[in-house]
C-alpha cells in the first residue's frame, strides 16, 4: 500500500510540474506573485512631528502632539512623536535633541506643527530635514 501511495504522489508531481504547459506555469507564477503581494505588509511612510516643547505646559504639549499623531495616522502615516521618543520630561534639552535627531533621520517626512518656528529644536529639525532631502509638510490646523 505504501508503494502505491508514493507512486500516486510521483504521478501527480509529474502531471503538475514536469508535464505542465507554459500556460499552466504562467498561471502558477501569477498566483504565486499575487499571494506574495497580498502577504507583504505595505510600507507606510514614516513621519516625524516637530513643534514647540520647551517651556510648554506638559499636559497641553502632550495633547498637541498626540492629536497631531492621531490625525497623521488617519492619513496613513507611521508616526514618530518626539514626546514618546524622549520619554521623560526631565531629560535635558541636548539629550532630548540627540534622541529626536536620531529618530528624525529615519523618517521619510517631517510634519511641522503651527508653533514650530517658536522652537529652537524644531527649527534645527526643519533645517536638517531640508539638507537630508526629507519631505516637509505642515500639520492641518
């Protein structure tokens, strides 16, 4: 019985793969391509949010960045929020900027909040994005 089972598998393999017509191979290749495409995760563009943090009240600042993040996610972006990148309100400015710049350079887009020009850090982030060819957009108000 075992021998017959192996023989039927060998016959199926021969019919399916060895004796397949070019049209069969084309269909098999097309199906494989479609399945691979469906299984791939579509890469979302990654956007970094830039705005004023230093000197802002913690709650309203966190809310401002969280609101921008939510809006950008609705637009299909993977969002990098600098408040989350730094993670601690007691981090000194230089350390925070090093963390933020490291995150920014991995992004495809820089999104400027309306108060970006009042922030030394956001101004640096914008200038760096321009020099690196990172696209720049303005947040919706």
